[in-house]
C-alpha cells in the first residue's frame, strides 16, 4: 500500500531531524579528534576556541537516512516519488558527495580558488547531464526564453553561484544554515503547489537535516558547517530549486528560487562589486559582508542572525507569492526591499559608490589611452616598414613619436652601432633627464642581438602604481620588439670593447 506524498514528507522531515540531532554530536567529536577545527583569528573569525568543521557530514547522513528507510520499507512509494526521475536522483546524490568532499578537503588543506572552482564545475556538470538543468528562463513580457546551447553554461553558473554564495554567507553562527533552511522550506512548498513529488520528499529530508543541525550551529555554536557543509548545502539547494520549479508557472520558473535565495545572492553581488571596484581578486576576503557590518554596529551574533532571518522570510514570502500568481504584490514587496537595501548599503558602507565611480572612470580613461597608444604604435611600425632608415638616428626619430602616448616616463637606448657606443634618452616633458632609477617604476627591457651576439638594449620605464599603464604593456612590447628588429638590421659589426663594453643595465 502506497502512502500519501505529504504523509511521507512529514515522516521524512521528522526522521531526518531526529537523525541529525543524533549524528551531529558524533561527527563533532570525530572532527575534533582528527583536528579538523576552525580556530579564531581575531579578525574575520570571532568565535571563541576551536570549533569542529563537521556540519556537512551530519547533514548528509540525516538527509540520506529517510531516503534509505523509505527505499527499504516502502519501495513502491519510493518508485512513485521518483516518477521516472531516477537518473536525476542519482546525479543529485553523486554531485552532493563531490561537493562535500571538495569542501571537506578545503577545510583540511585550504585549496586554491581555481581548484575549488574546477571541482564545483565537475559537480555542476554531472547534475546538468543527469537532467537537473535550466532549459528556459522567465520572460515577463511573453513566452519563456529557451536557452538551447546556453542551457549548460547557465546551469553551471547557477550551481556555482549557489555554492559560493552560501559559502560566503557562512560568517555567523547559524546564518548559512538558517538561510538554507528557509530556502529549502520555500522550495518544498513550491513543490507542493506545482505537484512535484520528488521535490516535496527531498525538500522535507533536507529541511529536517538542517533543522536538527541548527540546534548545534545556532549561537553559541558548538559545530560549524565548514566549507564541506556550505558547499554541500549550496549544491543541494541549487538542485532542489530546479527540481521543485520544473512545473511552476513558466514565467516564474527560475525567478522563484532566485528570489528565495535573495539574501545570499544580494550579499554575493555586493561582495563582487566591492572587490571589482577596488581591483581586488574575487577570492579575497573582507569584513564588509552584511553580517560583518551588523556585528560592527554593536549587535550580538544572535540579534544579527535573527534580523537576517527576517529578511529571508520576506524573500521567501515573495517567492511563494510569485508561485501563487500574485505577481503584482510580490513585485511591490521586492521593489520596497530593493529601496531599503539600497539605503542600507549606503548607510552601512557595505559598498562605496565612490569606489565604483572611480573604477568606471579609470577604466574609461584606460580604454581611451589604450586606443590612442595602439594607433600611435601601429603608425610607428608602418612608418618603419615603409621608410628607408639609414642609421640609428633615423630609426629613433620614427619610434620616439609614439613614446608620448605609451604612458612611459623614460625610454633609454644602449647600442654599439659600428665603431661607437650610442646612448639615447627620452623622458616625459618637464621630467628629470637623469631619471634612471627603478624606484616606483616598471622596467620593460629588450636585448638587441645580431648573429646571436648582444649588441645593445632598449628600456621603457613606466609608473608601477598606474594600472592603466600596466594595461599598455603588450603594446609597448610590440613597439619594443619591432624597434629592436629594425635596429639589428643596421648593426653589422660589433666592436671589441674592454670588459664587454656594455653598461650594467643591459645585463639586469
């Protein structure tokens, strides 16, 4: 006899909660004995004492427990839940284990960002080819937009975004777990409304696992998610959001999970904008996340987390309103939250609009400078090809016309041309003629060889602090190498000079 889907979901939720309450302390003890703990650093990690990083293992055990129980006791009901989606179910478990293993390894050896992204991509790719994919996106003005060949990159991006967003949000006791719990419960309700048995069942299992773990993870936490737990949670939430929204209204199919995950999406977007505006690597950590700012205002961890829980409830409510077809109400709520969010960002200093303005201004100036330099160098190279330069002075007179557009401060040439040693110097107008110091400058040097023998060098020096000038380096390299090639054609013999006859700078 098959049990009703909602009854199965309720029992699974209860069973997963009890298993999580039971296995989490065991995993905590095991991690502590192995030394897999998070130690405070007094800056970003403000907890007291070493806390085990074993949350992911307790969650996965509690998540799988009701699945195995149902498969053993009620195989017919389990088959009904799968509803022909056995491959999706299998790849969800495989991808979850990969995400957990990736994060667990990162907890131990601190993987480089590129390797973490690679393994996240593997997990997302497995999910995609297993049928957990985004085939179309919402279009409020008409029919949904079918992605076609773009389905793969969009799906991979969604998985990577969820995994990294929850990982970045895991900065306060119980925050990432609570956010994941609210999102999962929302997706479970969406599955009920859209008649998705597998989404209902898996959502109930994950919700129970997270609720049981939250007992130990809420402030003061005795166990942390760790990267293993946050990666696992991000992957499962991403997968369940796609499974639960498959039969939702086509105009809201992808919008619902996006809104339900509003807080981590918003925080991650701010972090990316903040680091981009300051020219920092995307993997660089800081203390300007929303939860960090709330703590800096003097709020306790519990108060800050509860405030952010309320934000998650608001986002989840909007997602459910969209599912129920109340698009106007949901749009008004989201608009109001966006206004409050913008005001909050300005008031709390989470993101500096001045930094963004400065970065945009600098990039526009750099683009113009790059274009001007490209034209100047191309013109100089064409003139070298078309003109008949008889000697070093002719070549120098052609190329020095482009120096002013290259962002360099000094150009120096050392050469043995025929029977004499030649030195030429170009410097910016009103600059010191003897500016030959490397202090505060980047030196780009090309050696000039004829027949395998060194006959001189040309050097370009530019301010080290100027990012715009650093972007011009490939153009400078082109001119430098072109100049050296043409100069070598006019140097036919090398004089015998004591001690090599070259300045020390040539060999630097």
